C-alpha cells in the first residue's frame, strides 16, 4: 500500500467505527484496486485477526477492549509495554511481520486444495524480520512442513505444471512462484497469472538472486572476504544455515562454524509497539542479523520451554495449555521461564505470559541461537508435542559440543536417549519384551516382498505405518495382500532408513489412553481413559470417557502395573502417555509418548489434577511425594468428543480410521455417562435428538458384521419413541428380530425416496452408518458427505451408536453445574 492508500483506509475505518458507535474491538475487511476501495464486511468484535495484530504490534487488543467494556476510555488505559504511553497511541513498528496459514491437505489428499472465501487452514505461523524477505523465509520454516524454497519436488515439475500452480490459488502456490523465478519466468508474467501484486513477486525474486550468488560461489570459490559479505547478506535475507549448506554443498556444521569465525551472529530486537520512540521493557524478542542487540541476558536461574508451533491436525492448542501451566509452575518455584514459539493464536505467545518470549521458528538453528545467547540452566522439550521432542537428541548433541565454550544448559526431564527409545519402534519393542509386557505381534519391512512375508507370519488384518509419524500420518488397516500392495506402492516411500512398521491389528479390542507423571521413582496416574470407538480409530479421533465404563478392576490394576513398569524402565522424568488395548482380558501396550499428550488438558479438567504443572516441578527436581498428589476416584463422568473439519473441506471423505483428522475437541461432564455423552455431542455440534412429542427419525445402514449390534441400538431408539428407517438388508435383519422399521431405497434405485432425499427434506435427525473398510462402498461416502453438508448428526461406529442410544433413551433434561462443583 502507498501511504495515501493506507491513510484512506484508516480514515474509512474510523468513520465506520464512529458511525456504528463501536466500543471495543472491531475488524473491517476492505477490497482495494487501483486507488478505489470497497468495504467487504465489518465485525464489531474481537476477530480471528485480533490475536495476530496483537502479537505483530505488541498492542493487546483484547485486553484494551475488555477495559473499554468496563467503562474506561483509551486515554485512561495504560500501555503495559511502555508503561508510559496510553492505549490511545496507535502502535508503530520498525520491522516486518509475515503470517502464513497451516493447511491440513496432507491429511485430506482427496480434498479440493483451492483457496477460496471459505477458510480451510487449521492454524497459522507468524514471523518477524527487518525485511520482508527475512520474515517470509522465517515464516516458511516455522510451518514445520518439511518443505522450503527450491526443493527438488518443485524443481522436477514441468513449466506448464508450475504455471498452473501459480494461476490456481492453492497452498503450494508460493513454492511454484519461487521455482518459476528460478527458471527465469518474468515477475510481470507471474504477477499477471496470479493477480499477486508485483511488489511481493519482486521480493521473492530477491531471495532467488541470493540463492544464485550462493550457488555461483559453490563452483567459482571467490575470496574469503567475498564469502563473508555474501553470507551476511544471505542471513539478513532469512536464509537458514541448513538451506545455505544445501546450496553451497557444505555441511550445516561447516556453515555454522564459518559464521562464528566471521562473527555473523543473530542479534535480538524488542517488540515495543512504538518503534523505539519511547523506552520500553517488553520481554518480547525476534532475531535478525544486524549490529546492535537489545537482549540483555539475565543472571537469574532460568529455563527455556520449546513450544509446539502452528496448530495442525495431531498437534493443537492442547500443547499450549501445557506450556502455559509449566510457566506458572516454574515461576512458583522462583525460576525465570522463557518461551520460544511462532504461533500467534496461543496464550503462550502473549508477551506477559512468560518472563521472556522469543518469536522464532522451532528449528535446531533458531533454538540453539537463543540457548547460546541466554545460557539456560535447562531446556524443556516435553510440552511442545512431536515438534519439540524431535529436537531433543540433536539439541543434546549440539549442547555437548558447546560445553567447552561455557554452555551449561541441560535437557530437563526424560533423557533424550530414553525419549528415542520410546519413539524408535524397534528399541521399544525390545524393552517391552524384556519387561514381559504383551504387545501385538509386529515386524519391519523395506520392500513389498518383505512386507508380504511379515503380514503372512502375523496374520491379517495388519496395521501398517511409516517410521516416526505424528497424528497417525499414512497409517492404515490392511486386510489382504492386494490392499498391502496398494499401500506399499501409493501411501509410503520405503527406504533403508525408513522401513514400514507392521503390527497385528487387534480387531474389536477396547483401546485405552493413560496420562501419567513420573519422577524417576514414583508414578502418578492422572487418569485411565476408555475409548468409546473400537480399535482402529486414531486415539485423537475417538471419543473417550473418564472413568472407564467396561473395564474390570483386575484389568485396571494390570494397566497401572504396566504403566509404572514402563515409566521406571524408561527413566521417565515428567509426563508420559501410554496407549493400550484390551482384548479377551489381555492388556497389550501399543505405544508410549514420553511427552505431554493431547489429552493432558482433558485429564486435568476432568480430574482436577494439574498434570503439566506437576510435571514441570518434577523436571526441576521436585518429588511426587513432597507434592502430595495421588490418582483420584471420581463421582462424575467426563466425555471427550472430537470436532471434525469435513464441513470446511468439500469432497473430503468423512471416514475415520488410523490417521487422525480432527482439529479440536470438547468435553461433556455430568453425574451419569449418558448425560456427559449427550453434552459432549451437543458441544461438538453433532446434537443427538431428544425424545419429545414430535417423533424424531433415525436412519440405520450397517455392514453385515455390525448387524447383530445394531439390533440392541435399534431397540433402545425404538423405546425412545424414534422412527427407524433402514436400507433393505438392515431393515430385513431388524424386522426378523421384532423391530418396527421402514425401508428406504438405495441411492442407485429409481422410483422410491432414498436416504439423500430424506436428508434433504430434513426427515431424518440422526444417521448411523458403518462400512467394513473405506474402499467397500461408494454409498457410505455419499451419505456421510450429505450429512456433513446438511449438518445432520451422523455416527460411524457401533460403540458410539450404542452410547448415543443410551443417551437418547435416558436423557430427560440437561443439568448445569460449574466445574468446581464436580471437583469438590
């Protein structure tokens, strides 16, 4: 924007706000073209972008809006950043901020990747730099998508493919623009094809020019002084050591050492809301490569907590909860708590949550830069999900190398080698064997032939997945050799470093989650959670209940025994999540996560035990005995239910399986399981119909192996005064067992009303639909997609259907109590 355009939009915004008499936050969206603007919409409230604007400028919009709601005016509210200026001073910045969304298309390959006016991202990253180029490159590596400018994936595409990606708004467009510029396609043509302002294309072209200079140096080898200048220029443009190493052919360690020799080190600048016009003491920093550093390391005892980055499927806001509680725990013990993260949507990146905040990418280089500058007593990796856990081993290696330079930092909590032992399936399998703990039969394969042999030995169905995955990425249940061959060809790339893991799939088992804290001696079990969906549904997509409903006391004691054995064997110090399955009264251990899990906030709120705070205190040396906490017996039920994103992703298949797809979760709490389950469904916007004078209708269509279970579900729903509709096979089966049911035509049958017609006419209030596997029937996809599009509740597993039938039958009215009342 030109200054004239900026002032024009600012004036228009002020006019609108005054005309609407807005008090508090307000978001206005404009469209601007050739000096003319149009107002798209006005949201007279704090909006999604308010968090981004607050983090970008340091101006706390929501806090100021709350004070205005209490009757204060802007000039009466103090700016907490400067401590000298009132909130009526508009923020001014002397840096550049770039936000990039994080999309879930890796989880939904069949979804339409076109970016439209309907939001499809699950989260976002924010990066700060002194130039647009620097901020952009920092934002891209913050995305944690294993992708960067100049990757081979795009270098291998033909020109017409690259131009198509530029013309079509999609999540890969920015990488296609970079590749096009590398190939010499003009900025003007790219701007014309994409309708992106040429200013931004030229900025990306600047990055391409530096890459070409670095590549030229690789082959021509100029003087050392020339390389020093080029390296400093590249770092100011946001190039990482890892990227420079790939371009120049050096190792990353060599690049780092050359930087140190040339004294090219990051400096840290303060975010102060006033572009340094007034003195500020904000503990909020970003890195750049300039001369003056505004960061003054403190001499107090201090700990760095590594955050979890952008919200994505498998790693959501749950980890932010743990990070914030860890900060509180450290402060209670008189320890300075610092955070490094790049997600503007979180509480952990509020400047006043921690003693210092570093808004940086969560890469080894960026984290080590902060550690070297502050020289911490310890670093905590347990609260940032898989992102921070993956840094544990490389961080320890780099920290040990820096010992001779006076670095005293330690990785707090579970030792990195033990973290690796839990993450590495082969090592973990050996550990379970040595402890005498049952596990599903398993094997490894580096080719289809090897996979076939392993599957034959174990016996179908088998559970297949790549090594080291998050959120069930590329996991599948395979029923025969034909499916196995397709999986090996299409789903994964197998190599000597990354074999495929194959486990026996425990059909009809009950899955269990346990969150625990260990201090290397004692173990605190926060809760044992029973999954409502059967085995085969990713734990992140399964509803679950505390306390367990169907497990015997003997089984519960076995679970406790196994958790304690594993925690002590792995020398766990801090949090641990254990996933188990129970089949034919045998308890099997499936996997262990030596970190905070996504269920920690659920367990903490359901039980009143602050697991993350306790874990943080344990990691700095406290013992569970002195903290005086024990597993609690509850007099209520808490049900966790997931929120699924299918409504936002047209063409995506609403099928649940081993790969996680949910983007969030809710909790229902009540004195009975039925009411807790009902509340959870209501909160997840999948409301169950309540029995009333107006008869509700349910449609049931289940696969053959679920028909017997469907009888009991149909009886309960019939007793709840619901009309039952079903397709031929299911209807016949239910009638033979004395249940009154009406037949509905299949989708491809002419001449009679089918289920889609009934959904469209709102004649059905609940759908129960199961299939044997996701390749069995096209009809299931069409029915479920229609439920999503028409916002009609649907259930896809018999366990959930049974829970829903119980809730519908026994619900009379919803009780309301505060959480405090349940936890008395």
